[in-house]
C-alpha cells in the first residue's frame, strides 16, 4: 500500500512541477454535443417510423393486393332462430340482398346520387378513394380507445369495408381498407364505385341497395324519388335503425337538413328550392315486405328476439346479414302445447276474441312458451298493455307482507271510500272482517283498497313493488307505467286499474315462485356466428334478490287455494300451484272486457289473458254470460300447465301453500271507478273453527259474527 501511495504522490508531484515550470501538458476533454442535436435525431427517428415505414408498408401492400371483382364477393347469409334445443327452427331471417335486383347508375336520378354524396362524401369525384385526415382520426381513436374519433371513411372505403374487409375495429383492417380503396379508385371508374356502393349499402328497414330503400320508405322505384325523398334515404345511411323518420322524426329531420344544405353547396339545387323543401312523410314500416320466414306466433317471438338482440348491441344489420345462429329460451314442446291449447279453446269464439299466454321458467327468467296471436306480423297481445284486474292484488299483498303486515291480518270487507268513489264488492259479496289470505281467495276489492291505504306510502308502494317483481317501467305505448299522468297512482292500482302486459304478469309470478329472486324475462339463450364465435350468452345469467324470501313464500302460500277455488282448476295429480284470477270491466256497461288467470308451480309461471279486439263485451260461450278469469282463461291455464308439466317431476313450493276446503268460486273484476269484484257463484265458506291454512294464510272466524254472538249472549 505504501508503494502505491508513493507512486500517486510522485505523479502528483511531477504534475505540479510541470505546472509550475509552464510546460504542463494540456489535458484534453471530449466535447459533448449540444442537447438540441439529440432532440433532432430523436424526432427524425420517430418521423421515420410514423411516415416512412407506413409508406413503405403501404406501397408494398399496394403492389401485391388484388382488388376483387363484384362476382367474387361473398353474399350475405341467412340467420336462423331456433328453440332451446338448437334444432327446432322458429324463424329464418332472409336479407333482402339475397333477392336484390341491382340497378344501373344511370337509373338513379342525379339528385338522388348527389343526396348520397352530400350525406357521405362530398368530394367523392375528386378524392383518391380515401381520406388521410380521416384515417389519422381513426388511428388516433384506435390507439387511445376514443370511439368518438370517427371512422373517416369515404364512399369508396365504406364499400370496401362492407363488401371486402368487414367492420372489425383495428388498424390492420383500416390499413387493408386504405390500400384496397386506393387501388380500386385507379382500377374502377368513380361511377362504377358509386353504383356498387348504392347497390350494397344498408338503409334500414331490411333494405339493401337504393332501389330497395325507395320501396321501403316511399313504396316507389328509385327513379321516381323527389329531391326531398332522396335526401331522406341518404340521411339514413349514417345510422339506419336510429334515423328512421317513423320512429325518430326529430333526429331524422336534423340529418335531412344537413343533406339538403349539402345539395346547395354541391350546386345540385338552388337556395330557393332548398327554402321551399318540406320534409316528406314515409310509409309505415309494417307495410313493407316481410323478409323473415316465420309462421303464426313465431313471427311475434322473432320480433321479441330482434328487439332483445339490438338492446344487447347486436345490430339489425348484423342479424340480417351475418348468418347467425340464434338459440332462444323457447321450449319446443311447451310452445306447441301453448299454441294448441289457445287455438283449441278460441275455436268456439267469435273472430274478435283474442287470447295471449306467456310461460316463464322461474329459475332462469327464460320465456319457454309465448302466444300473442296467430298473425306473424300482427298485433302482439302478449306484449300489449292491458288492465290486469284482481291479479294485481298479489302485488299489493307482497308490498304489505314486506312491511310487516302478515297474511293473517284482519281487514274489513264492507264498502270503502277511495278518492271520489265508493268501492264495493260484486253482488254485495263480503267476509265481514277476515284475513288477507281469505280476502285474496275471495278477491274482495274493499279489503285490498283498505290494505293499500294502510301501506307506508299507499298506492306508490304497490307500484314500486310491481316494478321490483318484474313489471316493466315502460311498455309500447306507455312511457311510464303504473302512474297517474307521471305522478302517484290511484288506489285502484290494487284492482288492476293500470295497464301491464301478460309478459309482465308472468315475470311477477316467476319472481314470487322463485322466492323473490328476480331474473329479467328474456328470449335469447345464445347467439353464435357461423365460425362458432359466441356473441351473446344468457345461460349463466345471475338473478337479483328483490324481496325477502319469506315475503314471497307468504304470498305464494295465500295463492295456494285459488286454483281449486276458481271452478275447480286444480292441476293434474294434485300438483301444488299458486294462482290468481282477475277481470276488468268494460267502462260503465257492467260487462267484462279483460279476463285473466295467472298461476305457477316452482318450475313454471304462466299468465293467460282473454279479451275482445273490438271493445265489445267479452261473452263466455262455454259457460254463458260475462267472461271471468276462472272460466275459459283458467281452462287454458290448466290444460297448458298439465300438458307442459306432464313429464316433469312434482315439486312443492319451499314455503308450502295454504289448503282449501271450500267449493269453487269465480274471479274478481276491477271496474272503472267502482272496483267491482264480480263472482260467478256464491262460495260456501269453511266453518269458522276449521284450520284451512298454514302460516296465517287460512280462513279465520268472522270477528263481526263473534261480536254479535257475544252481545246477544249466545
């Protein structure tokens, strides 16, 4: 160590001496480059990656890419809708493109062509087939995940996307689109590209191609379209389903104005013509040619399926062109049982009488059978808002039990004032003062109006419970259900004053039958592409516990005696069921217009409705007189349930059901302002001291009679 130290010291001494003598060697240090040179080098490298590399890749791809000819392009495929077994076909969706007649560009009026250019690509005849700025926006959006960045597609790019490369959201797909579009613009004339585009693009309403669109929206050939009509059709291209004037007039007209203003900019029309233009009326889409193959009520199932797919992000266009395999929750055997039963029971009635039936699996929410009418393109009564009569009392009872009011609670059945009306029971029917379970079985309006009045928030609690159990908050024709002009409903809600669908009532019953576990009613089980990719799968859907299981059990128990009590509609083999009848009156006529029977087992919840399409009294041709839920609707319900469950094991409700020893009885009705509860037969009441139920759900002694006996010394 000493040697090393001396060596260093000597060296330092020499350096010092040299420095002192003025002959020191200049120590050379490496001069560092300025920082800005590094920045320039980095920028150049980045630019090389962002510009030179893509350009090389573009020209390389351009050199080897072959632009396909029209006859080489793949045709769109038919989509199929199957029952839950995956093999029984319910409907086929055939794209109109399969039968489309191509039209020459010369047969498309110039003002219609210009309208399309105004809507989609105003510099079509001068651009190279693609938009660099648009591609840049799309690339930034893809890298940042910002969908609002837009696709930036020219008409040529749109055609290439639809006919060649598909619509996958990726830079690779966008790059292919760019290359083919550029090359197509050099190999095809602009009119050839525009003609192919006009014959391929989707316009909504199942219309592919400009001529099909002209027929779909205006029921005329494209050559006969006016300037205003051509602009309507061109305006739909951006978002076909959302910009149909029939369903979205406001946004459709906004887009139409954009197109019309563009026609002025393009010189196609003058300002005076623009100022005089009036938005034209389109035809009802129901009048356009049906392109789905479906028979009878299967057509209505198809509509429900398509609506459900669209709500889950599978577009109308994808279904119409994608060759999808759509497996539904519909059970083929149960569906046939529903159709056979309804059509058989209706065969003795006038053509104006209608019926609907919905059956749901309580454990999944899947609709297993559905009948809304026999016209595949007609009105769907299973999806229609209808007065539900006394069936709604089960919802009031659920709201009460949830608030701690047991089914054994005693309520007066004498006339009661509700608003400006006095509510009574049909034919003066009464139980004096009896349990809610007994009042439900006898369908006493007065007891349930009093029950509604005793809830924490009155009628609003009934509406809230209905929505929790499965009644939709909005239905076709009713933006907000179970309200009085958007506000708190009247107490008549407990008597079925407001409209709900058979689909809703089946869903409510399914939730109660599944101990308060709610599954949204649905038709789609699985959707797959031809390659096997699964686009949608409801097989693992999870339920939501919307009410206490004990609450649901109590309501189901109280409903237990009603099937037998309603003209003896006990299920085959004594299988347990929970049921409720209901009837709604036709105004002040005293006649009935809606009749219901809803009932379930743990495996199957079914709602049956009957009504008259021409707003006439619903007459029971089987039993005679006015129709009640305990008659033909109950006949349909029992026959269907017995058939559908013939091979199913017997399952009992976890909480059991109340027993019943009384004779059969009719169903309750809700009248307009009177809340009448009509009955067909006078029931024979159980003796006061007989235990006819469990869990507080059986018949209790008439307190009024006991009090009278006591006062009279008996």
